[in-house]
């Protein structure tokens, strides 16, 4: 949707940033180049009177963003997880953005559900409460199912939210394009990438079927994790704008007094939060990436319940192995090995100096591992590590930043539960198990098994291939074949190595 309304929206944005004093803060934090400062002023200053005043009790950036509405709040929240884009200071300020908005009327929620599921509400729910929580994109109601009377949680999108986001995102794209046009040095901030990332993330959240699918996948992965639970999805009562989950009783993770009153062991919960997060990230490569206290509950039986599957993270198997090895290297203080892993994985360009890199890695590891165990932070270790690897030419990877950011949040939750939590006793067993199962001989055998399975798919073609090879060729073709065959000893050698290492691995396991 192009058009003058985008420009109008930009002007109001700039006006609001001027009026609230947020403009200076943002330009400073982004270290914005001169051309950009001038443009922002030209767009903002004369239109200050058109800007929203917002709540004067809030700090400038939070105030401006909250005044501008849901899409800005969401953009701010997403940027708070991307210090690589906005810098550490601004990320910290944006993190305090509360995703709380006044709820919309229950009648509107009911109308949304009936329109989306195409059934009268009374035919599916015997009870339907007023909202229990409301955020920028959706709100949650408690309901009872007709029939068995089971309690469920019903999440409903805000009416018109998809349109509102579409409109604002178009304005964001325009803004990003203007910034890129105005200043070549501002391209370093990659404004178009930022908005594209935002667009992609939000599109997923605007379709609750995506979240329902995430809940389903996460529940399947974690079904056998003792002491951890994910509510089941009622697929027949879920659609684009509605998601119905089993209602989870229990106390909020933020409510320490209630946790104590219910007699739960906070130290145990604290370690389990860390262990579960690591297990999901390492074992499944699929983790809850928004694990703040508001999205966690403690069930009456002491299980940790995860809620809100709007932001999930994925790590492929290769990345998980590389990072397990890196972590292992840090724990053993083998910085040279940590450096080598980066080079082997191609994360750091081959022309960099490995010794200098190893030295920089030591500067990351030593201060952290020298700390008292109750203060060690893996999230911080990763943050420092990424700073160094970036300096040595490694590309920023969104999924790793997400992992690191969530790690910090999870550690925060764990330390709130138990300030004396020792990260190593919580994390150690999970990391060790992963390494044992994925970096040792067992992993080698499994890899070989996978390779053989792939090869075996060519099985039906093998007899024919052998026959072709053995059939006496005519002399002209023979010459070509002879030359080709010259390369074959290497093939046999390669096959030999594969088989030999397989046998060696088997011997070690047995
Ligand atoms: N299945 C559920 N059982 C019980 N309470 C729930 C359930 N799902 C959500 N809630 C409540 O609603 C609140 C908001 O839900 P959440 O999915 O986190 O929405 P948002 O994406 O808006 O943060 C939660 O913090 C929790 O208190
Ligand atoms: Mg939530």
C-alpha cells in the first residue's frame, strides 16, 4: 500500500519523537550520520505539534513508542532483542517496553471467534470470561467447552490488527528507504533488513495457526521431559484469529510469594528452567525464545508450564555441534581449540590470524570463568564471544543472537527464583549429555548410518552401474573410460577410510 498516508505516518512519527525528546536519544544511540540527523530534524521539528504527547511519566523513547501504537511497540520489542542493529544502550531501553494494552471488549472477541470459526459461540463454549490478559496483538480469555466442560484458554487477535500493522509496516519500509537514500553511511545500519525482519516476524504472529503449530511441535518434542509442560492445542477450535489451548492452572512464575505459599522448591525450579532451555536448544534445536516470567507458570504438581509460542528459535544440527564444541573448549580453557573450531566451521575467514583470535577468545573466557559460580552467565559469555567473532569477520546470525538473548532472559528468571543458583550444576549435565551423544564415537556411527541410508537409496541402480562398468566397452569409449578410471584409486581410498573409521568407532563403543 503505497501512498501519501505513508508519508503522513512518517511525519507524525518524527513529530512524536521530537515532542517527547526521543529524537535526540535515538540519533545519538544509533550514532547517526549528519545527513540523517538533518533529515530527521527537518521532518520532525516543524511537525512537532502534530506528534502525540504520550505519557510524560515514561522515559522519552518508551513514551514515544507507546504513544504511536501496537506496531511501534512490537518493533521496539523486536529491536530490543537485536543489539547488533540498535546498539546495547538502546536495546536495554527498549527492553522495558511493556507489551500491555487496554483490552478490547469481550463482545468483539466473541464476534471475531464466530467469524473465524464460522460457528455460534454458544455451540462451542458454555462459559466465556472477560479478558485475563491483553497485549498489542492479541488477548486471552478463559472459557469452558460445551460437552465435557473442560477449561480452555482462548487467544483472540485484536480486531483490525492485521490491517493496522500492514499500514504501519508500509510506512516503516518507506522510512527505511528514505534513510538508505539519504545517507550512504546509514546503510551500515541496514534499515531495510531491519524492517524486513520485523515484517517476517510479525506476519507469523498475525496468524495464530502459526503459533498453534509451534505449540504443537514444542509439545511433541518435550512430551517426555519430566517437570515441564506445554498446553495441548484444540485444533478444531483454532484458526487464523483464534487459538484454543488447554487451560493451565498454577501460579505465575513472577509471583515468588505464591510459589513459596504453594510449597514449591524454588532452587529446584531455578535449575530446571536452565536445564530445560538448554535441553530444548541442544537436543531438539527448537527452543522457546520468549521465556520471560510472564510466559511461565508453575503447575500445582510443581511442573514448569510454558505459554506463548509467538517467538521460537531454531538451530540446525551442525550449528549445535559447533557451539557445543566451542563451549567445551571454553570450559577446558583451550582457547586455541575454540579458535580452530571457528575456522573449521568457516565462521571466521581463513585469512585471519588464528593466534590473535585465540588471544581475543581468552579475553572473553578468562574474566567469566574466573567469576564466582553464582555469577557466571552463559548469555554474557556468548555476547562477548559474538563481539569478538564479529571483529574477526564473522557474519551476524539471527538465530544465534536469539539464543544468546534468550539465554540472558532465562538466567534472569532462574536467578530471580534462586539468587545463589550455580549455573554449572544446572547446565553441566545437559551440555555433557549432548556432547556425549553428539560429538563422540556414537555420533560418528550415527552419521555413518545416515550416510549409508542415503547411499542405499541408490541401491536399485547399483547392479546396473556395475554391469555398465564391467561390460566390455568399444575401443574409443575404452580410452575415455581408462582415463576416467585413473581417478578411481582415490575413490577406493576414500571408501576405505570411511569403512575403517566406522569400524574403529564401533570398536570404541563396544
Ligand atoms: N493455556 C493457558 N492457560 C492458562 N493461562 C494462560 C494460557 N495461555 C495464556 N494464559 C494467560 O494469558 C497470558 C497471556 O498469554 P500469552 O500467550 O503470553 O499472550 P501474549 O502473546 O499476548 O503475551 C499469560 O501470561 C497467561 O497468564
Ligand atoms: Mg506472553
